[in-house]
């Protein structure tokens, strides 16, 4: 079965949407610059940087223009979610992880809604 257009988006587009949903903590410059900073472990946010780097490593994402799928992103964060559920885990990190997962869902949901709205207007 062919993927619907809203089942994936570029990592660049995702970063931009995530920044909106995560209080401006995702972008560290342009989307491309943010990707470069993540790859170089130079992203300034102490909570989102390791989460985003985990996505880059585990999906894997090789460049900012690469298409990424919601299911792959959430699946990549699954093991981290389990480790954060341990009694000695950092609560702030766990909250950031939950916000990021919710933001990923919101990004794809909003993209689907926008696509349906555009499709509806064109008919």
C-alpha cells in the first residue's frame, strides 16, 4: 500500500513544526543548521538535543531533506521512553520526551488536516 502524503514529511519540515509545538526549543538556527548542530552534538537544549539525536541515529536520518515517517520516529523513541520510566530517571527528561512524542503526533495530524483542507478546497 502506498503511503499517504501526510504519513511522512521531510525532517526539515518536522523540525520546524516541532519547534512550534515545543516552545521554540527545537530550532537552533535554520532547520538545516539545527540538523548540522545535532549531528555535531552542539545543539544547546539539554533535553531535546539527545532525543532528536536519538531520532537521527535510530531512524536513521542522513540529511535534513530526508522524508521521515511518524511510525519510525515514535518507534525510535520507544526504548528511551521505557528507560525514562525507571524510578531513578530524570523527571524533566521524561517530560521533554512526552512533549516530543505529543509534538510528533501533532505535527503529522496537523499536516494531514492541512492536506485534507487543501484537497477539499480544490474540489
